[in-house]
């Protein structure tokens, strides 16, 4: 079993930055594909960013490309999402997720992930 705990959310002004963290416990996430998703009220949970377990391949939703960066620190068993130039439309609950058998690839589909955190709220004022 893997437990994922997100942190780092908050209320910021448009144009600001935040760095979300996802700390894993229970097992090492070194060999897992990891992803960040977000869900705004009344909307589906959507893919934001993903990173593969070995080669560190990264991929991003078009809406965040060039502004968000996903990274992984295997020694700390933690995944990060650095968010720059935040926009009001980025406001959502952000979730991290782990896929234990993805192979060395980025996973886009939320139904392929095995473990989820409880989320951290990001609010962006205009």
C-alpha cells in the first residue's frame, strides 16, 4: 500500500507561483509513474502533468505547458508540481496519483492510477 499526502496549496493572486508536494509513504515510489490531476467544482478530474518512473519523461496538459513543471525526488519519496504564472482558471483541488505497473511511460488516464492522495486546494484570485 502507498499513502500519498499533498501539501502546498493555498490562496494566491493571478501571476503568482506555488509549489505543490506529494509525499509518499508505505512503499518507495521510485518505480512508479506519478501524475498530478486537478478538479474544479462541477468539472471532471483532469490530467495536469505526469512523469515516468525511470527515464523521467514528462508530459503536460496543453493548458499548463510552459508554466507548470513536475519533478520527482526518489530519495525523499516525493513528487512536486511547480506552478508559475497562475491563472484564475487554474483554481482547483490538486491530486497526486501513483501507477505501480505503468512501465517507463507517462500515464494520462486517471483510471489507470492505483493510488490517490486526498488533494490540496489551490485558489487563484484575479
